[in-house]
C-alpha cells in the first residue's frame, strides 16, 4: 500500500526545457561570429591603410601576397604566376564564386601586385577588389 501511494504522488514532467538549448545556441553563435573573420584572413600580412569603404562581402576568392612576394590562393601557396593561371579557374569553379579579393602586404613590391592583378584580369574574373585596412579617424 505504501508503494502505491508514493507512485501516485510523483508527477511526471513531460515538458522539454529549451532554456539550456537556447543558451548553447547563443554561445555557439557568438563563437562563430568571433572566429569566422579570423579563419578567412588566415595569412598574416600588414594591409595598406586607405579611406576606401570596406567591402562587406565574403563572396569572393582570397588571393594573398605576403611580404616575400609569395602568392596564396586561399591558404595554399602558389609557386609561380603560371601556376596561378592554371589553378585559379578550377579553384573558382569548385568554390562557386565569381569575384576575387586581392590582399597584398604593404611591404610587397607594387609590381608584384600588378602582376597578380594582370593574371586575374587575363582569366576574365568578373570583379577583382583590392583589400585594405580602413584608416582610423579621430
């Protein structure tokens, strides 16, 4: 009789508590918002500063030139301009993007940036944008 009484007193809670799930979703969202720009930048360079308006799109392929003049397609180093010319079209097709963003270190030779820009124009890239750091206004 005592057992039966205890079972009847216990109420079954069939509600799903979503508060913990929502908290976890917000934490993950914040983590992704903080780490996403870091993942895209990847290669450590010092961009030149300019008063140009920043491009708020990540619809393009990143082409980076480091201070030594090494070209990177995304995160992958490219040995020469000829290799860039042969690998870039297939990389664009695989990524499904139509634009390119050219990031050149401020210490790299300007001629090297123009060589890479020339290759991208020769490959008929829809739009090539130069990436710079915004100037801090006081």
